[in-house]
């Protein structure tokens, strides 16, 4: 009788150890863990954006497992509910109307962003110089 209980006791002990390991394990979704431990100033900006920037608050949702017309209806219904939820700042659902309005606003007010921003910065030469500076920084 005791010999038959020994394998069950060992099995229960292993289950308890597994539960303990799972409970004590820390999971992280911080992508900054893959970046250097002593980042350069440019890398530190990237690390900060990954931890606290817009991307850290971005939620992508996929709906699957139904016919296309049903998926489209579910997607539209979910989008309508989330759009009126104050906990969400922006909801796109594949549409770019809000982005278009934001882009037009920025385009109309682009020279008001800073006293140092002059129309010349948006010329072909100015944009080329800015892109070359960015390429140098990436290098």
C-alpha cells in the first residue's frame, strides 16, 4: 500500500515545485532588454521611447475565426464602441481620417512649431540636409 503511494507523492511534489517555479517567475515584455546595458545617448532615447513612449501604449487587436463579412461587422462594432470610450485616445481600425486631419493641421501650422523653424528647412536642400544629419546619427 505504501509502495503505491510513493509515486503519487513524488508526482504531487513535482507538481508543487512546478507551481512554485511558475508563481515566482517574472515575465517582462520590455523590448529594451534586448538593447545594450550602457546605451549611448541616442540609444537611450530609443530605450525611453520603448518603455514610456507612444509604442508602449499601443494595442493591436486581431479578430479571427469567422467569415469575412462577420469579421468586418465585429470589427466595425468594436471600433465604434472603443471610439466613444474615454480610456482610448485614438482608434483607427484601418482608417486614416483622423491622421489625415492631424497631418493637415501640422502642415498648416508647421512654421509655428518653433521660432527656429523656417520655410527653408522644408525645401529640397533643407530636407536633404536634415536626412543626411539623421543618416549620420544612425551610423
